[in-house]
């Protein structure tokens, strides 16, 4: 299938999956590479934040906890955005 479609992240119109810019509203489409980067960064934050939160004391524990939460948010946000993108492409 060469004419795969995805939905514009701004106006929701169907555009070619390879399009970098929407033909309807001219908004730039974020690349999936960015999502993978966000998810990777999230995993990285989680791997660093959880041990810090577990073993550090005082302020260090709070910082580790915040980093871990930030990592979780990145993973969750990136994953749901990826699902949205994939679902739009199948329409
Ligand atoms: Zn658009």
C-alpha cells in the first residue's frame, strides 16, 4: 500500500502518511521519531529517578521521585500520541 493516510494533528483532515506539512491548514506534522525520542527519554528518566527515589534521602528522594513521575508522563504521553497517530492512519 503506497497511499497510506494519516490525520492532520491540527485540523484532523486526511493527508498522506509521508506528508510533513498538512495540505489543508499548512501546519507542520510532528514526526514519529519525536515520539520515540520522548518515550526513550521517559524510560531513561524512570531508570534514573526510581533508584534515586529509593536510595537517596531528603531532597534527593524528592528530586528522584519527580524525575520518575516526569518519565512516566513522557512514556504515557508519547504512547497515547503514537496510538492516536496509528489510529488516524488506518482511517
Ligand atoms: Zn491540517
